[in-house]
C-alpha cells in the first residue's frame, strides 16, 4: 500500500520507514506506528510517523500481517 496517503496509515500499523539519517542510503527500518506526525492528507515523500521505538521517519511501505 501507498505510504504517501495519510488515509492508508493507522496507529499500530506495521510499516517500513526511512529515517532522516538514512535518506541518502535508502535503508529502511521496520516497526509499528505509535503516532502519525504529518497533518496533511498526502505527502510526496511519505507520511511522517513515530514508531513505538521512538524512531521518526517517513513511511515507504505498509506491511500486511505476516510479511517480513
């Protein structure tokens, strides 16, 4: 699913995000959403979220249960 649309993002959702320090390399971090930080309905680089681990980044992939 598309991580650029806020309507696709849910609290507790399983996602892959890119952290700010990983934007150049494109390394992804897996986690579960604690808070949605982007207020607009869409964002060209992905909706910004905070994971349960406290890490903040933009959603690149929304994982279905059982993936990864």
